[in-house]
C-alpha cells in the first residue's frame, strides 16, 4: 500500500473527526430520526412490508432505528473503517 503524505493523512483525519462528530450527534437521545412513508389503512407501508403501529403513525412519519436496519449505519461503518485504516493495530 502506498504511504500517505502528511497533507493526505491530515485530510483523512479531518474526515474522521467530522464522521465521529456526526455519529455522536445522531446517537444522542435527543436526536430523533424519521422518514416519510405512505401508509395504507391497515398500517402497512406502501410496499406492504413495513407495519407501523397506530401509536407510531404521525402524518406518515415513522421512526428510524439509529443502530440497525437503516442506511444511517453506514455513517458509523465509514468512521470505523477509516479509523482502522489510519490507526491499524499491529
């Protein structure tokens, strides 16, 4: 693998800092993630695969799990991958 220049490494460390900062914000209890979904009268999403309990239906917005099953987990994975790249355990 090629060696990074100091400037390249600093740029990647800056990216890692911002990924971790965003991850921390998203994971805060006070941060709520939601997405719009078209609900049918039976509580199923428009694709028929997602059931939304009546108590969770708010103008077609449903909560999103921050840790599993949503694309937001890519944020955490990117930070983890970049950290292992920059600071490998040998």
